[in-house]
C-alpha cells in the first residue's frame, strides 16, 4: 500500500516530467516523443515513484484507453472528408486496408523469426506495430511542410488506421485468451460488431452534442467541457460493451462534430488542444516508465531488427501497392514510403494487452511492451531526423512562398487576389456573404468553406499552408475584432485594412502595428479610388518592363500606391504603419494604379 506522500510525489513527478520534456523538445526543435520516451524510461529505472501501475493499479489501463479516446476525438475534429476525393481518397483507403494486412503479416513474420516468442505473441505484435499515429505524424509533417495532398494522405492514414488496428488487436487478444483458435469468419464477425458499436457510439455522441449545442452560447466555455464529458462517456460505454471500440467512437464523433451547425472550433483550441498536449505527455512518460531496463536489454537487438524490417521492407511495399495506378508522382510515392512512425496507440495497446497475456502464460508476451517501446523510439527518431532531408531531396516540400488568406471578397479585394496570383502567390479567399462568395468562386479564386476561424486558425490552416491573414472586409469593427482574436492563434502575421475613422484609444493596444498601407490609404479611400478606375497592377521593382502587368496595361507607376512587394522567392511583404519595405532586384511591386487608355 502506497502512502499519501508517495502518491503525491509520483503524480507530481510524472506531471513535471511530461511538461518539462515537451518544453525541452520545443526548444530543441525535435518531436516531443524523442524526449518523452527516454525521460519516462529513465524515470522508471531510477526511481520507484514514477510507476503508474503502482499508483493507479487496475485502473491504469482503462484510464489510458479513455485518454487516447480524447486524443483521437481532437484529431477527428481536424479531418475533413471533403479532402478524400479521387486518387487521394483511393490512396488513403488502400493505405488503411492494405497496411493492416501487408504490414501486419510482415510484422508478424519478423517478430516470430527474430524474437523468442510464440506465434500468438508474434501475431499480437504484428497487429500492434501496424499503427502509425496522427499525434506523431502531424508534428513531423508540420515541420517538414510537404505538399498539401501528401500531408492530407498521411494524416488521414494515421488517424484511421489507429482505431481500426486497435479493434483488430482486441479481437486477436480475446482469441488468444479464449484458448481456442476461432475461425477467420468468427473473428471477422467480431471485428464488424466492434466497428458497429464504435460507429454507433460516435453517432449517439454527435446527436447528443448537437442537442446540447442548441442551448449553449457560441464560445461558451461549457461547450468544451461538454465535448470532453461526452467523448469520455461514450468511449467508456463502448469499451464496456466491446474492447477498443471507444477509439472508433471518439474519432467518428470528432469528424462528425466539426460539421455540426453552431459548432465552433475555437472551443477546441482554447481547451482541448491544451488538454491533449498534456495527456500525450502524461501517457508517454507513464507507459515508458513501465518498461524496465532488464526487459529492454533482452530484446533490444532483435526489436531493432523488427523495426528495420518495417521501415525498409514493409513500408515501401505498402506505399508502392497503395499508390499503384494513381496520379501521385514517383517522388510523392517515395515520400509516403518513408513516413510511418509509431505513436501513442501502439504504446497504449501494447500496455493494455501485454499484462493479461503474460499472466496467462502466453510465450514471450512479456516482450510485447519493450519491443513496442523500442520500435516507437527507433521509428520516431529515424523519421524525425531524416524526413526533412528526404523531403528536400525528393522535392516534395511545399514552397516557402507566402500563402495568404484574404478575408473579404470586395471588388478591390478580388482584384488584389488576382494580382497576387499573377505574381505567383497562392491565395485563399473567404467571405461570410454567400453572394460575394459565389462571385469570388466564379472569378476563379479558391474559396475557403465554413466559418472564418475554422478556415484561418483550425487544423485546416496547417493543411492549407496559410502563412498570413489579410482582413479586407468593409466592416471595420469586424476587422478589428478578428485581428485581436487571430493575433495569437495564427503562426503568421495578421493585418487589416485601415478603418474609416480613428480607432478608440482604448483599443490602441489591439490594433497597433497591424494596419495595411500608408495612413492616407484607408478602406474608404481604397474603395473610392477603385470606383474611380484604379486597379491592382504589377510591375517589376528592377524596372524590367517585359514582366510587368503595368507595361502590358499601360499603367503609370507614378500614378499609384505601393501595396505589397513580392520577393523573388514568393514571400509577400505589405506596406504598413511601420513603413514601406525596400525593394530588391527581382522583386515585384503590387500597386493600386490607374491604367491608361
């Protein structure tokens, strides 16, 4: 029996190590797992305080399962089924079902041949090591910045294959404990029932959330806590019916909830993201602390051999099969073949199944957790260190050019978007007015669907590569409030067009430094000049008329205002309160000028 002091010390140390490891990882600019796993392992080896199985007893595994459900719900909120079209959707579906079969078979064979384990333990390891993991893949892709479609494919694969393989693992687990060898048909029926339970739970949770949202005000803090309670409650109920089905319900509920009318992803950013980050740290420190140096030393070399087989053989074969007869170029297929780190679901599944199987005397079951731990560390370290250089070598990295979101489809704003496109800038446009949205779409501009915040600061912002937000609407109050709201939520800068009147001095801390263009060029002045026939035109900063829209349109550069500079590499630099950026050879000027003739 642990004393109160020991319990306080244990929980406090786990929390400090989890948060401290993540802070250190951010300073070192490496995936947090690279720090969390060895820190947890060392803490478990050097002290008896960091032992979650002693601290929580039999409740440790259920709590891990519910915590993973919260993580997958958060992941599901950022998944948009609209992106699963054509060859992208075909590739994701193949990666999931082919990955389950191909990677599972190769992993099982590698475990059976390289480790001293029974065939049942090898099968269990093969299923566990299939999973990838969005919580690992996402941060890596955010650092590497691959092409949009590649990022979507890999995030969707990791998000879907995790709960699917967790359910398959539960089916295999119960088959082993049953002491008999059930037919393939019986196992398949159990798998289908598990999927139905999980999807049914997700549908029920989404329905209840929709009903609750009708009685809550937008942005109310209880919205986030209601989400947490529903996810945990539904996942617990599903798990009580059938093991691991709570993970299916959580990710299904996340995908569906993000599409509910009245659902605001701001609630996710202000509460769930912080909670998920904390949960990840606690889980990885806790689970890795249960791996003892003695158990790890016995399997380290063969476990590294299993990891090598998965990396060098299984993943490239899967990528080749899943992308066969798709329009993905060879370099993108190669990158998919070099991105399959294992993450929290693999660790949680191994932690949940290893103990009971060991207690039942299944040969080699005590090696499941240390082998999984080794494969996670090996794959995260390998892909974390090499994904960037490999992406650069394969030329699948997203261009470093700016990719602004223009908020407001006013006529002059649409003209500006077209000019930026001609300058080589990828532009995304959003407007809350349906008619102006249709006008922007008809003008050939890419329009961001949904609300402003989901488009600008949600997970879609990372997927779309948004680097800057330009608030150009005719509503000065909206521009002011949106600027204040988005400033700390977007990685890139947020600018707004200068209002028609001087801002209230009380709002000055909110608005300083984010106003576009020189002081005389306010929003009314822009609209007036556009009505007088001024247009947004381009001309080279080095005076070369061959590449200038101004030369083609007959514009007089002296009769106009400089709005932006487009640097040679595609970076967009605005004129602001702080002054006009200095032009360099090769830059392109974006001007509001009057065409001649």
